[in-house]
């Protein structure tokens, strides 16, 4: 009696999981893949015949320029976030346990306002008469206001600001577990602080570094609202192109093809993540 | 000396993270339309805000959506975590793998694939599509948080329960759930936060009939934002802060 009830329960839960993943996770992505091989239709969005032309559209020189620019911005954002976040996370991971929870919480609090709103607030900081310029001029560090707003520099600032926590959180997950006696062992064996850092701390935190880089790099390619709010005429990112294909040009197949290319790229990065050391343990939280 | 530098650095990073929030809150009390300088204290933007029904409504929709999303994704995520922990089944590896793929996917990939399936299936865009989509990108965070906690639960407890005649349902209800409750709550909070913060997925699956706050603001950015939006953002921030603190208190007291 008990066994049948348990069995029923198990069946029900497993069916639920299969349906949930099938309908909400796999079906939508398969549809995108399928759409990338179909043709554009003004009414139904998609129609036969199957073809590869949508992928050929990816080599359009105008599109390529945008993609290269966007990649450049994403790489700069990722490296800058890593350089800023690593020492920061290293320091807070060394604080006393109760304090650590508070400091971690303080990273999440700004997320309670929508990121669109926070990027909008950057306008009043970066604008010509904004807080940054006023501050710098008051101290005589610059003689005339810096032109930051509506340039690529502002988009870089916005991306860095929006994505920095996504670098900090995965780094924290690995740095928190760092066993300090390893550093003592390195010192005892004659390693200087630099050698100990680069040959002990960095390899141990490699999964965190890779996860953080992925979590910054991919959104930095796609957060079109940051470039919309802070950028100029030529600040479009890859995400803006995808959005326009879907919402303005209404060319679903080409939009889907760009999406598929981005997904393949993401899977490649994920492959790197799983190869980056002890993260083979799949239950390892990413943040 | 080294310690002072450490704190200075940590403080500087926090300053950067909080500056836009602080600016928004300050300018919501600023007696001027321009956001360039301080002209004196006023609450007139708050008065104007509370007179603007459409703005208030979109904010309330956002909060309602975030709370609903957090609840559904906590239920879905916890069920999946417990199933992954207690059962062995075909496709388990695929489920594990998909969790990290979903967490790392840029929002635009998810937003587009979801809006395509909704449009093809003829599901009208609105609250239900927003709720489903937000749940899809939030539940893996709940699952992972709960799984980590489940790994720390002593397996003997469940076995002892089974020996004493408890059914699977009883074991989950009376042994596992009480033990993982803090992680379940943490998952709820993470989902709430992710949902409130989301722009891109909502942009695609939101539709015109159920305008939540980021979409409302997105359409206002082009026409120029008025200071009452600052007031709204500040008010919303404090409201969220209060909700989170209160729920944190409640959970802590129950423990």
C-alpha cells in the first residue's frame, strides 16, 4: 500500500520534471534552431523552404562591424570587472564569518531596483554638467567637462557597473573555500607572496574566474538597454541587432540564426568552464 | 596600513555600486526638473507620483509579478531539487546540465526562444507569459541553492524515518522540508531579486496589455524622464527593502 503511494508520487514528480523541461526549456530552444533554417513570412513569421541563407546573412559586413565592436566592448568589460572584483572578493572572503554574510548581502541590495533604473541614474552622474564632471572640475583636475555620456565610454561604464556583481558572486563561491593553510604551506616551501598567489590561489579559484567571466561576458554582448540609455549612435551591441531583427525588421529567421550562433558560442564557453578544474562536480553552485 | 588600504578599496567598490542608487534617492527630493544640481528639499515629486495612477500601477504589477515568480519558481525549483536528491532517473545528467546552461544563458536567448513559442502557440502575451518566463529563468537558482543544502542533510535521518514506517511524502514533509527551509527561503529571495531586476526577458514576453515598471520606464526614456520617476524608484527600493527585511525577520524568528 505504502509502496504504491510512493511509486505514484515518484511517477508524478518525474512526469512533471520531464514536461517542465520539455515544454519550457527544450521546445523553445529547438524552435529557435528550426526557425534559423526557415524563411521569413510577413504574416506567420516563419515558412518553408528550409535554407542556410540566414547564416549567410551573418557575414554581412555591416553586421560584422557591430559584432566586432560588441565583442571588443564585452572583452574590455570582462577584464576590467575581473581586475576590480578579484581583490575585492579576496578581501571580503577573508572577513569574519558573520560579517561576510552582511557584505555579500550588500552586493545584492542594489539589484532590488531594476537595472534599467540604475543605468538611468548613471546619466546624472556621467552627463556634461553631471556629478562626476562637477567633482573633477571643482578640484581642478580637469579644466573642461569630459564628454562621457552618449559615447562608448559610457556604455563601458554602464556595463561594468551592471555586471560587476556577476563577477563577484561566483568568485566569492570559490575564494570563500580557500584553505589558508595552503598559503602557509607555500610559504614554508619557499614561495614568495606573488608565487603563492599565482600558483596556489589563482588555480584554486579558476572555476570561479571562468564562471564569472562567462556571466559577465555574455550579458555584456547582449544588454541592449545599456547602450540604448547611455550610448551614442554607433554604440549598438549584438543584443541590439537581435532585438531589431525580431521587433523592427521582423525577420525571425535571421534573428534566430544570430541567436543560435550566440548559443553555440555560449556552449563552447561552458565547455571551458567544465574543463576548468574541480568544477566537474556538477552540483557546484555557480554563485 | 595594509588593512586600511583594504577597507578603502572595499569601500570604494561599494561606493560605485551604490552611487546610482544614492543619486536617484537624492534627486527624488530635489526641487528642480534638471538632475544637475541641488536646488533644495521637496516632496512634490512624491505627490505627483501618487497622483499618477499608471506609473503606480506598473510598479505594483512589477512587485506582484516578482512575488508570484518567486513563489512559483521556489515550488518548481524545490520539487526538482528534492527529486534530483532522492531519485535516480533517466535524463538526470541532462537536467543537471540544463540547470547551469539556463543560469549562464544571456537573457536575450531565453527571451527570444520563449516569445517565439508563445507566439507560435497563440498564447497572448501578458501576465501569464511573464510569470512562466520569469519562473523559467529563476527556478535553477532555487534548485541549486536547495541542492547544496540537501547535500548537507544526514542521509540517515531519511532512512530512520523510512524504518519507522514513514512514506516518501512523510519523509519529505516532516524531515527534509524543515531542514532545507532556510535554503528554500534564500531561493525565494534570489528569484524575487532576479525578477525585479529583469529587463530583457520582460521586454520580449511582456506584451502591451500588462505593462510592468521597466517597460513603462523604457518607453519614457525616449520622451525624457521626469523626476517623479526618481521618486518612484526610491519608493520602490524602500518598499522592497522593507519586504525583504520583514520576511528575513519572520524566517529567523521561526527558526
